[in-house]
């Protein structure tokens, strides 16, 4: 079987674009595009990159006669190899085909790849297109080790033993079943996702977060494990307290609404929206929170309680992030997670400058233009990175 990677799908894309793809390759590619999420994702990325730099125009500008001559030379060189492999394996026949198509990849692919990855792109719409093309799907790793991708825009039913998952690209629910083993829901950068647990508890996970949970709570307590950030609306059950474990703390509730942010290695913030929670950690006295307050735990200072604007705290659920007196370096880190893009600040003198404002997850161009106006920055996209200077 052919190994799936970017270069091989790129080659098939270019062969289809230039009309040189064989019927066998075309049929194989069509099948993979229908059935394989990985191939679908690579193909979508290549299409977006092609649109961003007008690949059709780029290929048409090259010499057709030069392309034909190179192709003839490569076929002439590869023909004995093809005959020798003809009666062996599909994998080896593919290797021969790849050698035949090498001139196309050399002529079109590497030229495009070099152009796309080294050109300094300043158009914000093209930048957004390139960034979104690399988006990873939400995934659910089952207790069996099997991984399920939840990126299908059409709702789907997935049977896992006696449990039936109802999944889409935005949320996951399931029939409780009796399986108490833990599963891991992983949210990549650039995505939010909602899950309804077996007891009816609703959890909205922010980008670059994960939640470990069972399909059925079978113990005296309802335990889940969080990394990153999530908003919880816990179903009431006085007989079975709900406990959220983070890398540094745990939060115990019966039924309430709260937000936990554990992105930073040495810091966890628990903000209470409604009801009551008790947060604790080893060696520290438990903290009883009231609505409108947050318990901030750091490894150096322990717990500190402070009032918070709850609307600011949970605005991320709607894709809006308020930031107050953040350094540009810190803001860039947040942007990297929210928009799924690596960000480099080329001008070290502006990294420590303070900035306040609003970040809309669906409108990166507006944020970049606001920073350009208020801070005088310039930006461009090159080699899979967003550069700020």
C-alpha cells in the first residue's frame, strides 16, 4: 500500500492538474478522497495553498515542451524498471510510477513548494486560507487504543461496544452503556468542542485541550481529567460529587457552572459562574468559592482568591477573547493556540510591549490590522509561520 504523505498527494494533485494522471492513479485517489480523512485533509491544504498563489496560473506559465521532454526522458529511463516490476507487487509498481512522474514533481511541485513556503505573503485573506488548511481534526482515543476522528460535518453514529456515539465536528454525545474505562477527547489548536457526558453534564473545551472521561460513571464520584481550558455545566447529583482533576488541582462540585484554565504549567485558575465549588491541592487548605470569584493556584504562591468579570471569563465559548495589559509575546502565544499558527516576533524590542483589546476567533485579519494600527507592527506569512515585526 502506498504511504500517505504530503509530497505523494501533491504529486497526484499536480498530475491531475496537468492532465497526466493515469486512470489507475485517478481511481485510487478518488477512493482515498472519499474514505480517508488524512488524505482529505492533505488535499484540502494543497487546494487552499494553490488558490492562495494561483497555482493554475503558475503551472500555465511553465514551458509545455520542456515538461513533455522531461516526461519522455523519465519514461525512457524508467521503462526497464517498470517491466521488471510488472509481475511483482503493487507497492513496487507504485515506486516505478513515482519515478516516471518525478519530472512533473521536479518541474511543478518543487517550484510551487519553494514559492509557497518562501514567499512573504502579506494578504490577510491568503494568510487565513493557508493557516486553516493545516487544521487538525478533533479526535477521541478510546480505552481500547483505537482513535476516532470527529471532523465530519454531517452527524454520524459510531458504535463502540454497547455504547453509541452521536458525533459531529462541533459536539459529541453518547448512550451511557456500562463501560467505565477512560477515553481521551483531544481538541487541537484552532478548535472548540462540546461534549455531553453520561450524567448530562455539558463540557465545552477550548483549543489545545483534552478531557479524559468514561462512557459511564460507575463509582461514588464522577471523575474527569482536564488539561487546557474548559467550561463545565455540571448535572446535579448529591450522591455522586463531580470532580475535575487538573495537573495541579482538583475541583469538587455537586451541580454548578464554572470555568477552569490550566494552560500554564505552574498555574490553574478556577472561576465560579454559578453555585459553589471546592478546589484543593496537596499541602493546601481547600478553597470554597462563591460566584463571581476565581481561585488562582500557582506553585509559588498557592491559592489566591479574587473577583472576576464572569462574562470576560467565559466569552471564549462564543469565540471572543478579552485581553488586558498582555505583553505582545503573551498575546502571540494565545493567538498561536486560538488560530493554530506558529507565530514569530522578529523584532525583539516590541515583544514586551503591553496591549489590550478583543480577539475574535473568526476574524484574524481584523486583529492583525488592529495591532498594525495601535502598535505599528508589520506582519507576513512565510515557511508555515506568521511573522510579526
